[in-house]
C-alpha cells in the first residue's frame, strides 16, 4: 500500500531520531517517496545531511529560508499538500503538546497545521515522561482531534531503564501507515487504476533562443488529472512548459519536446487509462542549431520534419482493456474532425474542443467540450475543472 505513496517524515528531538533514518530506508524499500522535516532540536541528534542524502531531497527545518530571505517560506503549505501521510517518528512530549495546542513555531509544527493528509504520531520518550498525566492527557486530546497514534513499545530505553517509550520497529510503523493510507484513499471508479495524463504545449527548438509552440497553458490537462485523482485514480501527470499551476498533490514529470513526451508515454504505456490533453506540436525544425542563428545568415524558409503522432501510436499499441482518451482542438468542422480522429487513432473517447467558441480554448478558465464515444455524444460547459469532472464521471460512472 505504501508503494508509490509520498511520505512526509517528521523527526523531533529525541534519541530515537537516529532510528528515523532506518525508517526512511524501509519506506523507500517499500517503494515510497520520502521527504523529511526536522525540528531544530532533532538536528542535535542527527545531521540534516543524513536525511537529505538518504531521501535525495532537501530537509526542511526552518520556516524562513535563512540563505535566501523572503524566498520559499511557504514550503509548509506545499509539503503538507504533497504528502499522502505525515508520520512523526519519533514524536517527543514537547512536539506532542504543541500539536495538541495548535502551535506552529517551527517547520514541522507549521506543516502539521497545514497538512490535508492523515497524520500518524509515534510518541517516543522515557517511561516516566510517557506515563506523566500531561502526556497521557495530550495523547487523549490528540486522538480526539483525529490524529492517529501508534503507541510506543516496552523495552530498554536510553536512560537505562526498561519501560514503555520505545519507538516501534520500522515494519510496524510502515504497516500502520499503510492501513491509514488505505483508509483515507479516495474510493471511486478509478481506485486501483493507473492513470496517465499529458498536459500543456511542447516546444520544438530551432536554435537555443527560438522555438515552435502553441498557446496551451496546460489548464485543461491539469484539470483532467485532478478529476482522475478525485475518482480514486493513481495519476501521473506529464506536463510541458505550462503556465497553469500544478497542485503538489499530483505526481508529475516534465517534458519540453514531443520526442521527450513520446519517451515518457512509452515508459508509462501500461497505464489503465491514458488521457492525451497535451497540445503536441506536429512539426519540429528539420535541423536544430546549437548556436543562435544570426539573422543575416538565416534562410527565410524553415525546413520542418514531422513529430511522431503519440496518440496514434498508443492506439496501434493498445493494451487489452486500456482506455484511450484524446482531445481534438479545431477551428471548423469540429464534430467531423473529432470523429475522424476517434477512428483513425483507435480511441475510446475524444473531447472535442472548439477554438471558435467564446468561453473555450487556450488559456480560458472555462470550456465547452463535446465528449464523443463510439455510441455516445454529450456536451459539457463550465470551469475547466467542472468540465473535466463531468467528462470523467460520464466515462467512469460509479
Ligand atoms: N497528439 C499526439 N501527437 C501528436 C499530435 C497530437 O499525441 N503529434 C494528440 C493530442 O494530444 C490530442 C490528439 O492527438 O489528444 C489530437 O490532437 P490535434 O492536434 O487536435 O490533432 P492532430 O492529430 O495533430 O491532427 P490535425 O493537426 O490534423 O488537426
């Protein structure tokens, strides 16, 4: 269950902080991606470098970017949105108290308040502390507030005594995290399905400063990815140089050229559902120059060559049961062209998008789309997110 999931690991300042490094490795071995947030006192037990090397990602400690003041201080929002679960292991009595009272005096506690994902607290401390009335009461309050608690185990503690307070083994924490993720994952018609969505324009470079592209912002494709996620799909978004914002909760990979997109699509070709919303350039420069072409040396004719038709290739190499959804953006004869693309590219569905209608097309926040299937035809209007939701609800009813 944790394979492919995103784990935010919060490490607080107790001696068991060193065990969080092993926990991180075990999460990774189970196929999860891990990012680490430490409290300042946790860094006295283990260096941030240990966690950044293991997670291959920066470790967050400060809300404010010390090296680059004023920059990137909203990580607590983004990371909280990115994660499928936030696991605090070990969680000291001090951080537990802050959690219960909603304090946000460091990166970890601020992210806790901002996080939308489930939060698992692994209280770890000395036996007497754990049994103190304040900690007992705080644990009770944390449960009432909806936090998940994994009780510590009994054993030999750093103080030399045998008592309850040890951090459970990584396997146990991973098992518990897995159960919680399962409980919180969206149940819908796409649950358990891999969904691949492409969005945005491609850029085909002529030289380092010039390219062929189109005005796609990626909004509609991103909305399709979000709609698939809301139906329970395990979504991967492939995106070109988009101007629309990509929510951190979406797993994404970027491309620039149609050839790069083609390679990424091939790598995900086994997806159950593929939605090609990218505005792929049909042509690229026949030759690219490594240096800027000076205008006095440039020919006034640009030689082009064809890009692969990725969707057509997908149609020719379709897996049994796979659903292929394409887009057709037209300025005239919308229905006719869309139906011919549906057939030629062997698609299950095509979203016909007219460029000549108001409130639709590139960059607009709203859209008008006619969904065409082999036997179905239905038009949807609204914001791009509403239209995307309606399209996928029609294709994948409950
Ligand atoms: N598409 C693709 N690869 C291309 C061109 C388009 O995968 N080289 C996909 C788009 O992502 C879209 C669908 O094919 O889902 C239709 O794209 P569109 O540009 O409307 O049509 P084309 O097939 O390029 O045909 P034409 O340019 O003649 O309209």
